[in-house]
C-alpha cells in the first residue's frame, strides 16, 4: 500500500526501512529496532521470514 495520505511519521518510517514505492522489497536483519519500525506500519507492509 502507499504511504500517501498517511501520517508523516509513517511515511518517514517507510523511508527508513528503504521502502520508497509500492511493491518495493527489502531484506532486513531481525532486530528490535526494525521490528519497532515495522509495527508502526503493519497496515502498509507484509513481513515474511527468509531463510
């Protein structure tokens, strides 16, 4: 989903995660900081575990 029309902190979080466009994919290390960022935008992103 798009961050357009969302709150500024949610748009900033998406940028910090490296998500700039719809359908962007990033791989991040499982860290508490990343989990916290993802929790603020759970309605906008899909999280999957990669082996």
